[in-house]
C-alpha cells in the first residue's frame, strides 16, 4: 500500500478541472483511497473535460458544472474541504496566442480569485496547483532544474507562471499550505485525442487507433513523458506531506526520447501503423520550446516520488484504452 493511501480516507477533496484528463484520473484515485470527492469543471466544449471521464461513478462523488472564474460559486465549493487539487486550466499554447484574454482570465485571474476564496473561507486547506514545464521556455541547460530561468515563450506560459507564483506567494505571505507541480507531457487514458490542443501525442494515438498515418513535425526534439498514474501520485504526495508546502517541484519521465523514437515506440506498441515526418510549421516554431526534459531529483529526494511507469507500458495502456473508448472522445 502506498504511503498516502490511508491519509485521504474520509477526507474531503475538491478537484478543479476534475472532468479533464489528469483531474478525472486523480478524482478516481482519491475515491479509491476513500476520500469524499467533489469536482468542479466548466465543461466548455473546446477544453478537455468530458463526463465520460467519470462514467460509472454517479452517486459516489459530487460533480459541479461551474466556472472557476465565478468567485462566489468557488467560495462555496472550497468551504470545508481538506484539500484543493487545482487543475482547471486553458491548456492550448496556440489558443493562448489567438485569444490571450481568455487564457489570462482562467490561468491567471481565476487562480488568484480561488486563492482568495481559500484564504477567506478555508485558510487551513492544503492546495496543490498544476503548473507546467512551459514556464521555463526554451531550455538553456538540460535536464531542466527548478532553478532554471523562467522565460515562457507564449501567453499560456506567462499566465501559468503567474498562477503558480500566486500559489507560492500565498504560502509565503499568508502561511497557506500551497505547493505547485511543474508537469511535463503527461499521457494516459482520458487524455485528449480529438485534436492537438492538449498534446500532439493524443492526435497520434487517435490516428493509430483509426488506422491512419500520423504526422511528426520535426522529429529530433527530445521530450520526457509522465504516465498519468505517476502524475496523480505526485499530486497526492504533495498534498499529504507538510514539507511540500510552499515548494515547487518538477515532474519528469523515464529517459527522454526524440519524437521520432516516441513515434516508433507507439507503432511498435500498436503492432502496426505508420507516420510521416514533416517540417515544423513556421508559425508554430515561434512558440516551440525545442528539447526539454526535467531533472526531477528534488521531488524524489523530498517526497520520494519517482515515475514508475516506463514509456512502452504507458503508451500500451493508453492505446488499449482508446481501442475501447475512442468513439466517446471524438
Ligand atoms: N496534460 C499535460 O501534459 C499537462 C502538462 C503541463 C501542465 N498541465 C496542467 O495540468 C492541468 C490539467 O491538464 P489536463 O491535461 O488534464 O487538461 P484538460 O483540458 O483535460 O483538463 C483541464 C480541465 O479544466 C477545465 N476547465 C478549463 N477552464 C475552466 C474553468 N474556467 N472553470 C472550470 N473548469 C475549467 C476543462 O473543462 C478541463 O476539464 C492544467 O492546468 C494544465 O495546464 C498538463
């Protein structure tokens, strides 16, 4: 039994973005650990939330279809909770450049308003924020450590950096128990596959399951991938350990791979399929971060977290899920 399992029994947890990819996997694990789970999600169609992600659980958890930008509603939802797992967000880098004000409202302003709601109505609550490797921008050094300069290359990165900074500020100044995890590419069941707004890997998986070739843009870029169960464990460890309060931690994945290597692993795990290599589109290149992989030794040494799932297993499980479930995700 994992160290955090008993800690959540009977405790009440709010998961923002809980109908999304990582939030729904987290909500399921919390339920399994005996927590009383509430999720809040706006379910706007352009984002990654789906009722299907929590299918089969009706009656076992409370689902609120609401927007985290609605401060009054959020004040009511944070009251009485032991934990807030704060994952609601606009995730598309491209959309953040096309519609920067919406990204600002959700990833920056609403984060501050959620923290204010906690400070006023539930200052003892423990909060874990889903930050992102995007805030580093183009890495100067690899692997990237938490002390690396923060120079986001897009509006989403800037707003997520603000969201993370507010959480750490509220920990430092108001003594609140908030921490942040800088996630890297996360993959697994319930990830978005209908388009590339969350990650290109979702599109690749959809093409494989549909028996179509997929496109690899560039191909030499090296990246790391975290399996969703491992990411969920990091959230639970951060929430359950006081030494995480006020801290920020990188997550990472098993050895970094080039995108061509990843494509080959996917085709092999699928027992078939093909891909074509294309030049990286010039307009998107401007906000591409190139090679990225994290040094996650800080969370390993402080909280004992390490990714347990190798890439081949991660992609095999994800493919198996979408062979059954794809029609529900298009
Ligand atoms: N998936 C990754 O690889 C990755 C990498 C880095 C960081 N993250 C962060 O992790 C978090 C979860 O990402 P995900 O991959 O599960 O994405 P997702 O899109 O599947 O989940 C986000 C959820 O937030 C909800 N949401 C968006 N705006 C909202 C609002 N205003 N009010 C209420 N709900 C709202 C969406 O409906 C969606 O269900 C995000 O904050 C994201 O920035 C994810």
